[in-house]
C-alpha cells in the first residue's frame, strides 16, 4: 500500500484502482529490450542545470557511490546469509508496516499504480530510522499521530542463536546511516534545482531529528526462478512509480547473470520500455511522486519495474538495497 501523503499535499488526486484482466497460469518468455544509459552525476559536483534536466526529462540518473565499500560488502554478506537462514520467520513484517522480513509472492507494487497483478517475485528485509523504539514512541507526543504506527514503527530483527540477527542489525544500521547521509546531501542541490526556498526539503524530512523521517532501507533479494512457475503478468517488481521524494538504489557486485533481468523504465511521454544496465558501485536515483507534486509536475516520477530473466530456468538471484 502506498504511504499516505503529508498534510501539505492534501488535495492531490488518489490513484484510480483498476482491476487487471484474469491472468493465465504460465507467463510468456520475456522480450529482450534495448538498453538505455542513464545520465551520470557526481555528488560533490552535481550542477543545478544538469540535475534539473535529469529530474525533469527522465526522472532517473546515476550517482557516484559515496558509501564505503566495506560497509556495503558487510551488509551484502550478512543479507545473503539472512535470506537463506531459518531465522527469517522470527521477524516477519506485520500487515501494512514496512519493517522486518516479507517473503516471495507476498505483496505487489502494482497497487502503487492502482492495478491488480500477481504478487512480486522478491523477498525483502526492511528497516526504518534506527533510533525509533517502542519506548520512544510511547513517551514522545510526535509519535501519537494515527499514521505514526505505520510510518514510524520500531524495527524488527531476527532472533537466533547463530548471531545472524545481531550481525544483521549492526550491518544494516551502518548502511542505513550511510544512505541517509547521501540522501541528506542531495536535498540542498534539489532545492536549488527546483527553485525551492532554502531548507524546504531539508525541513520536510527533518534530518536534524533523525528518528522523525520515514525513510525505509530495503534489502531486496530476487531469487532464482529455476523450477518456479511464473504467472502471466508476474514480475520481480511490478510496474509502478515511487511515492517518495526520491529513491536511491544500490546494486551489489555479484548480481549479474547471463540471463539478465533487472531494472526497466518507460520514459515520460513514451510507451516503450528500456533496459537499464547495472551500475556497479553507483546509485541509481529516481524521482518519486512526492517531489513531482511539490515541484508542480516539473520533476518526473517515471514508471519502472523489475523484469524477469530472459530464461526463467537460468536466472540467478540478485540483491539490491533501496532507500
């Protein structure tokens, strides 16, 4: 379910919900798409005009990775260990609360586009701001808002005797803070690029009070499809736009397989889909609905999806982190 829009965005039209036609049991083989190279920017030298052009024209760009390699490597290692460990069941996500583990075939991003599709072929481990706890929510009036329970819930970690849960918590919190720093550094250039008053976006996310923003770090494992029946219309991530200001996605090094499968986008004013080559050691950044709305439609919240491998029985698994 998409996150609710903040009060300053009240009045925006809700996405219409339309049921998709019934699906056949088997999916046709994916079609190879033309590759589309995204514009590349550097965090310390964005250039307001370049940044604005990327946000307005395509809504996607590649950003040089500012996260230490050892932090990413550690989070990647423990994430892969977690996804094959039986401790997953001890931290399952509760309904509508994006915290903890959720398995394959349990949710569909198609709902963000107002559609009904088969559930996505991905499993996730998600967390929010590390500082949020049940005790903090009980004693701080800020968290008394009815929507706080969904947007600002405490994190849920696995309980096990092998130390996976403790290591996962430590590694993911370190990665979360790194993603948070990159996102925070992007906000002032975004303000200047779109002509916002200084502090508009920084104040909206309230990074000074780091427990108050609702940013989610999600480790997404797209499992091998070998031997799995894939329904018609089913994808690793259904077609959607993000509801956020923007999203940062970091692919791990060992995700590429000969069969491929990965990010695909449909540029604005187009009906054609393009494959986006993996960007190792770099972020893929895309504009979300919130920034598109706040910018009066100048920012482009572009449709995208996670495709299947061209040969379902040969596709390896992929791991990425999204913030």
